[in-house]
C-alpha cells in the first residue's frame, strides 16, 4: 500500500483542477477498494511500532476492545511528515491530511482487518461525525450483520457488458468442419406382402454357388504410395490435468556407527619413531628429490599436452573467416537407367569449364556375372560436362566396358586413353569434334595472342544434343591385362623405353607411350606406334618427321601393305577416325613387369603408380599464372598444328626408329601402391637372370607396409618432384624419394576410411582427402601435422575421386565425385588457394627437418643395436670366463678371500677391545 501511494504527489504540478486525480489513482491501486464497499471516506493504513509510540496509539495498551479510536491533531501528523518525509506511515495519505478542514483526524484501530490493514483513517468531517454519533441502523440491516461473517465481505456479481469482436469468430468459422459434398440418399423398398413374413436361414457352401464368395485380402502395392501433403487440425487450449501417485519404498531402519577420529600413535611409539635411524635416513634421502619436484611444479605446467601443441604456430595464412569450400555447380547423368558411380575425373587441359568423368555400374563381381546379359545392352561411357549445361553432356565416348581410369594426352588433348574393367586399353580421337567443345576467338589486330572463351559463357542451347563417339582402337584381350586396369599414365615426351626398360631420347617430341597397372599383378608399358615398320618408313622417320615429301613417300610405300590389310580386316564405320587403326584388336604391351614377393611364387597387386612428373600439373613452384601460361602455350601449339594441317598422331605408321640415343643417367625407379596397403619403390628396367639367361623384372628396392587398406592415391607434389603422397586405408603417408628409412609423415588412424586424395595446385603444404562418409579432410602442414586443419561435409555417400583445377589467379575449383554418380564442383577459398610469401621455403624446411629426424632415429637405432651386441658379447665372455678358470686360479681366489676374512676379524676384535696391535706390523693378538 505505501509504495503505491507515493505516486499521488506527482499530480500537484499540473494545477488545482487535477488535484483530486492522484487520490483517485491511489484508491484504484489499493488492494481493498473502500469506495466499492460503500465507505469512500475510509483510508486503510499500516502503522509501525515506532509510529504507534510517537502518537500514543499502541495496540493492546492505548487501543482496547472498548476504546478502538483516537483523535490525532493535524499539526502532529504534518510535523511527522516534515521530519520523516517518505518514511512516515502517513505519507500515503499526506494529501488527505493537508486538505482536511478540521484540526483533529479520527484514527480507528482495525483489529479484525476488516478493511485489509491494522488501522484506517477517516478523511472527512462527515465521516468522523457519523462514526462518533453511531447512527441507528434499521432492523432489516441489523439482522444480516448479526449473522454476517467476521470479514464482512459483500459479493457483487459481475456486470454484463456488450461483446466486442476481435476477429476470433472468423478463426472458429475457418476451423469448423462443414459438409462440402452433397449427401447420397438411398431408398430401400420391399413388397407389402413380405412384411412380417417368417424368415428361414440355412447354411450354404460359398464355393458351390457362382459369385457367392469373393475374398478381398489386403496387400501392399509398391507402385502406389500415399503421402500426406496437408492436414488441418483444430486444437482447443485447455489445462492439462494428470493424476499420479507414488509409493515410497520403506527400508528397514538399522542402527549403525562409524569411527571418524583418526588413529594415532601412542607417546612411546612417537618417541621410538623420532629416535629411529631408519626414519631419519629415509627423510634425508627423499627430501632432495621432493624439493626438486616441488620446484618443477612451480616452474612449469606438468599437465600440458605437448603433442597437441606440436607444430602449431600463432600466425596463420589468410583470413580464418573464409576457409570452407563453396558449392558452385553439380552434374548428374539423369538419362542413365542403371545406378552408376563416378570412377575417374579429369579437367580438360586447354578448355576451361569443361570436365570429363567416367562412370561405371555399382555392382559387385557376382552381380556383374548375374546381370551380364543386361549389362551388354547398357553403353559404357565417358561424359563431357560443361558449366553452361549441367543436365546434357556435350560428348559421350563409348567403350567396350566400364572405364575405371583415363587420361588426356599431354601433346594433343584430343587423344584420350582409358583402362577398362576387363583389362583392355582404349584410345579415342575427338579431333573431328573439337569445334563442338572448344571456342577459340582471335584477339584482332591489337593483340596477336589467342584469347580463350570459357565454356560457361556460351549459350546453353548451342550444345544441347549429346553426341556418341566410338573408340578408335582397343587392345588385344589375349595379350593385355586379365583384370581391371586401376591406373593409366602417359609417359613424358622427353624419353621413351624399349622392351628391356632402357631409356632413350624421344626424337618425335610427342607422347607415344603409356603405362598401366592392373589387379592381375602386372604393370605394362604400351606404345601407340607399330612395332615393325617398313624399311622406307624407318629411314624417313630417322631422317625427319616434319617434311611433307617424306610423308608422301612413306604413304606411297605403304599402299600395298594397307590394301592387303583392308582385305583381311572388317571395314570400320565411317564416323570412326583411322588414327589408331593399326592397333585395333592387335595392340600388345611393349613391356610387362611383375612385382615379385621374393621367396614365394606370389606377386604384389598394384593399384596406383607414380613414375615422375605429371605433365598435366604445374612443374614450377609458381602460382596459377604460370600454370595459365603453360596452358596458353599448349593451346598455341595445337592451333599451329591445325593451321599447318599436320598432326603427328595421324602419321604413326612410321613406327619406332632403330637408331636412338640412350640416356644413361636417367632414374628408372618409381613408386607403386598395392592392394594390401604396401608402398613399393622399384625399378622398371629388366635384368638378365643368371640361371636361365632371360630378362626378368628386378626385385623391389624397398617395401614399406604403412597403410591398413588398399592404396588408392600415389601422387607426386606439384612443387617438389621428390615428395610423394600416398593414401590408403585409414591413414596418410608422405615420402621423399631416395630416403629409404621410411615416410616423412605418417598420420594416425582416421575415424572413417579414406577413399580419395589430391595435392593442392597452388599451396605446397595443403592436400585434400575424401572419406567414405562424404567428408573432405583438408590438411595444412603449416598449421597442423597431426590432424586435419578442417573437415567439411560434401555428400552423404563415399567420395570416389578428387581433382582440383585452376581457372584463374583469383578463382580455383575442386571437383569431388561420389558413389551415387554426382559430380560436385566447389570453389576453393582464398586461404586455401593463395600461398604466403615464404610458404614454399617453409614447407621445404619442414621436409628437410623430417629427413634429419629420420636420419637421427636411424643412427640411434644402429647405436642401440651395437650396444645390444656388445652387452651380449660381454655376457658370453663372463660365462666363458667362469667355466674356463683352472684349479690354481680357484685356490688363489679362495686364499685371498680367507686372508681378507682374517683381517676383518682382527679389526672387529680390536674395536671391541679384545686384541692388541703387535710391534712387528698391523697384526693383532688375542688378549
């Protein structure tokens, strides 16, 4: 009551006309409205003990049951308000006191709290006179007062008011259920004569009467599924009432005691311990180590995780706010009738915005055998996707079976080689369709350089209809691989090899040889040129490869052979180019290598290999601008060949040249990943067997078992040619060529199996790894070396391939393929695409430091082995020394021991005072 009444004086500043407004507000805010009870002159108050002592109105002393009121002077109340201000109990009614016309106010003690508080003040002269005179009450009003309860609460029913609409009737009308359909009326009639007639029921065989029994059993229709699109529900908010009960489980009470005081030694035991020498020695021995331990705990934190803070730097490269891959585009083959997965991805080397993928049916070996007839009707394709049309492929390359790996030819991107699941190598030539997928625009008179227009800037309607292209040549099934080809690479154009694996100089200047590995435990080298050329063709090839006259002579000399060949072979379709016609169904590997396991007859099963530099990757430790310049250079070479109408791949009948310059100091070793998780460093050059005299594959130089699953990535760094990344199973390893002690970095097991990986093209310390749960782990060696820098979810299924690509110096993309056949194109952020100023040297220093660490570990290992050998030799010497002692040595040792015993005995007797020292020497005599 008191705090609420303090708001009334605020109305005095507004004028005399509004003087009564604060009082009305106070009365409305009071808990008990006296005006509603018929007494507007009564104002309840709360008088504290101190106020009662000041005004001599103490309860049970000044006020009794007979004397319940007292007259208080107005001057005394005003003086109290002046002295105590807002603390005064009369502060809520100070306005009433000031405006009171009389000199004394009537204060009444409300013992029964009739008006809610212990006192109330009568604020009018009329009310005071009525209270003091006690007017007579009629009998009709006295009777209910005699029987009324003590609180005298009078109930007043609520008054009805007109209803005001707030819009709820519309909601009720909308939620109400109304009949929307017309009711169906049925009329059932019966003859009047049959009313009341008796009815006789009898049993009847349902199967004997036609249409008497029809069974309508329920079943699940797979072609029809009912989905609930929308549902209208009306709810009424009501209080939820729930009745619950519980029974406390009673436990039998037990009396129990416990000893809470410590056990102490007695006084005698304490004195004996204080005087014991063993306790003093123990404290003297331990006090130093305890002091050192306490000092170490104060100096350094013993609970810090050193491994977690290893190789972490405070400075980071780039802004951490932009570190996630951003979705840019996605491609899915919607026209395929069977479920397929993506097996290999490759960006076009010269045309930006064009990406090529190979797809295969998601079936196991047993399922392929079971559905072999159906699979023959399904084409095996390589799809060309463009950014301008994510639905329709631009080109479709047909193959005899599903392709699991392919690669563009570095010399001519129109030549593509791929490996099938049945072990065949396939070649395509898309030169006739190059105008469909490329758009080269001349720069005019001001610029002599050719400018490239990206595919996603073309009109979508220009490449709408897909075109099927048949393969040019396929290898022989009998002489090729027996199982699926898991990896394929073009050999660089700087060298070529022969049957024995010797390296020679490549005078043609184009890529003419391939290397493949398969699950049949073999690695094959292939040459796209014929192995047995004519003499004229060999002479012309040795003399020159660019002269037009020599080419014409070569063509004329081979006309009879070509005519004979046409008579023997079947005519090819008109839409298939004759570039590799001499290889079709007769192509055999130039050389075959097997990775033997040594003493056993089994061989290693290779899955991935890495010979040297990847000609399609950036060879210089530079930025993407150098990469773009290399692509422009390759594009200019292709344009020059097109302008001169000279394509060296159309003149391969010349075959291999006989006179080649060998390269002596060439490294013929390469890395191979196997199906068992092994990493092998071996040599492709063959050696002659001393027993049989045949050329055989060399034994592996080194073999490391670091992966706990099949190796699916063996890739050299685009910045350091001697750094190799291998991914397999649940871990990752980084190797350095010619370091035979082991990997530079080997990660711990990941939560999910790794399925794909690739180096970053612009940052030397970054690589991407795909997992079987659809996540991509991004590793940054400058930030963390024991765990990924970040992980990002790309899809809901297994990632099958990862391939980054540089579009420009400001924009890079990464292609991520999944098991469901979807190709995700994501944009690489700035922090993952732009290296710092000294990142190349920092990563190189990290690799050199790891090499020194491996050398140190190897040295320590040798030292430990040598120490073990020396300890073993000393132990053997001690054993042999004990058994080789002669009889004289044993007697001499016993004599010395006996003399030392006598000396000890004499010294003890002398200390006890039982002997004396003789004059002749330090010998004692008994007393």
